[in-house]
C-alpha cells in the first residue's frame, strides 16, 4: 500500500520520445479519472522542447528520477511552502519576456534577454545529483551551460570576488509571497571561483524541455555539490562584488544555513542529520556523499578552509 | 439532541469518520498519489492527524460545558485513542524508513535533535493514557487519580505542537495555529478551575460514562 509505483519508463536515449510523452498522458488521464476531487492536476509542463541539445560528459551513472518527481515535488516558497504547491500555483509566473541584468564589478555590463541566454553557448544535457538540505535527493537531466560562459562575456574586473544572484520578486506574479516566511526577493551568492567552475550550470531546461515554472523558469542556477537552495530560481539579476553577498537562508537562520552550504555528511544541520538522504522514489535512506559525490572536481576549491566553520 | 448523542449509531459513525484520514492515505497509496516522497507524505499526514485528534479530544470538555451536553464525554476516549493510533503509525514510519530500526541511530536522533526529543516525550506520555483508557482501569485507579493522570494529555498536545514548530523551516502558520488552539483550550480550563475554586461544592465532573 505504501509502495509508490516506480517509474517504469524513464527519459533516456533509448526511450522514444513519443512513448515517453504518452506515458505521462496515460498517467495524467488515469489520475484525473480516479481522483479529480483530491489531487489538483499538477501544472502542465512548459512542454516546449529545446532543440540542438548536445550530450555532456557531466553525467552521473545513476538511475534518473522521473519527470513527475522533478516537477511535482519542489521548494519554491514564493508559490507556497508545501512541496506540491509550486506545481499548482506557479502558473502565475510569466517566464517570457525575460531579462537578466548583469553588472557590478565588470568591464562590460550587459542585459541579456531570454533569446540571448539561449544562444550564448551550446546547450548541454547534464545529469546531476541534486541534494536538498532537507535530506532528500533527486537525479535530474538539466539543460544549460557553464555559468562561466556568461560571466566571461561581461568580463569581471580583477577586484570582483563574489557573484550575487537575485530571483524575480513580483507580488502580482507571486500572490502567495506573504506566506513564504523568508525575506524576498530571494538572493543567493557564490565565490567567483565557484561561479566560474565548469560544474556550475546556468540551466534553462530539464528532460529535453524548457524549465517548468515550478522549477525556476526560465533561467536558474544548478550547483550540484551544494545544497539545493543555492540553486537560485528565476534569475533576474547577477551582480559581481568584492563583498560577501547576502543569501536568503543565511539571513533567515544563520546558525542553520551558511554561505557555502556545501553538501557535507559530517556537518549536521542543527535540527537533523545530513549523514543520510532519501532519494526520491526510494523508501529507505542512503548515505550522503561528500560534496554530493563531486569531491574530485571541487575539493580543491576549499583547500585550507575549515568546512565545519564555513558550512 | 440527547437521543442522537446516546445512539450507538452516532458512535459508530464517528468511528468511521475518524478512519477517513487512513482510508484517504490507503486510497492515495493505491492510486500512486502519495507524492514523490511517500514516506514523508505519510509521516506528515499521520503527524498532522494525531495532533488534530489530540486537540479535538481536548475540546470535548469545553464543548460539553458550553453547550451543557454531558453525553459528549461518550466520544472522548475514542477520539483520544485515534490520536494514539495516528501517532503510532507516525512512529512506525519513522522507525522503519527513516532509521531502519537502527537503535544507535534512533538514540542519537532522540538525544541530539530537540524536535525528536520533544516528539518522543509527547508520544511516551500518551502511552499510559492509552493503557488506562478502559473502564476497568478507571475503576482500578479511582476517578480522582485517573483524572490527574489523564491531565498528561495537555502536555502531550503541547509537545506535539512544539515538535511541529521546531521542524518547519520558515512557514510557521500551521504549528502556530495549533498552538493557538491549544492555548485557547487551556485558557478555558484555567477559567473553569478558578471559577470552581471560588464557588462552593460544584458538581463533580464526570470522568467516564458507561457506554
């Protein structure tokens, strides 16, 4: 009774697109017929397929989660604090037209519209592990490119040390904003070397499609070795600075959420263990990996840094 | 009204009503609607319902007084036992899927995590209440002692509220709402006790009615 039917067909090279789509339609039709009165139908995926995506070598050798997992279980507090709420409520977000203002300590400040973002660099599909600070995890095929591509275009000045990011904050598009319990707009930040790291992804899509609103349409950050909340959604502003930028969860509760927030099984959240996690679709917990399994790529960023102090 | 409250059918209907959250979970389980994280979904749902049933149980006495319907007490035990039932499922989910019955991990969690500590305390306090819920136990303990013991339920409920409050990340509306209801129900009792203290020889409160 408790066992959720595992996703028998997953998005992959070998699954014909048509089959994959039909499975979802079949499930949607089935659940609509069975339970229209209990479960509001999840918001429809943006559904716009992205063309010319190249496969990337950044691909974990693990079973991918289903599209449903990735798009119906979200943290996007501007659209409600329950995991199921963003999928229901984020339809008020208008991801187009969209602009990202990039400035601060750069030689060539620039405003990118969505079209420019999509064409700035070849779009890659990267399959990353994603570990939430709440001790659940998911494997998602993101579409995007290294953030470094964008940063190089604005030419950071030599005194730039950090990159600050800001999410859209529009009370009209986010009518539930008052319930979030966090200060808005949502802001995040990275050290410049973290932001320039090839793993740091500026993402515009998942599972071959444009990002659904609840996943942070139209442009979001994915930093796979950090807790999920570092992956700021629906970005409107990127600013290079020489000072440590404020970050929303740190401002909400500094003891519980640090600036770095690297996935670290040896540093517990004050209220719960970070030693294990539940992969969505699994019942039992598994061990959490240091840097979420990306130690080889990113550990050198933190040599000499006390990770217990700079959590 | 008395007739309705006294009817065995009312009690049976209430029993079925109290099972609705369980049936709901089972139905969602069969139709694959337990979200991407079914364990968490069931844990949250049973936790919510345990707390709700505790608050409903705590409102029996105030309702009985306000509407002068002593027969309402007939349903109190069942409501309390449903709170216990939902907290047991809640605990079983935690022990099985979160901790895989690893005694060291459970011990570490209980001593290290305040929200687990207070939740465990609340749950352990419910145990003697469930055990002494039968009419025979009321007789064995004597109504006075039984009533004193069962005042533990105030603290069980408060523990549940704090457990929830310490778990949420930022949106405290729900635990705050439950805390507010708890405070109101306690305020009613404090007023009841202080008034009783000033009045001489009030009618003794019925502990349990024969059903």
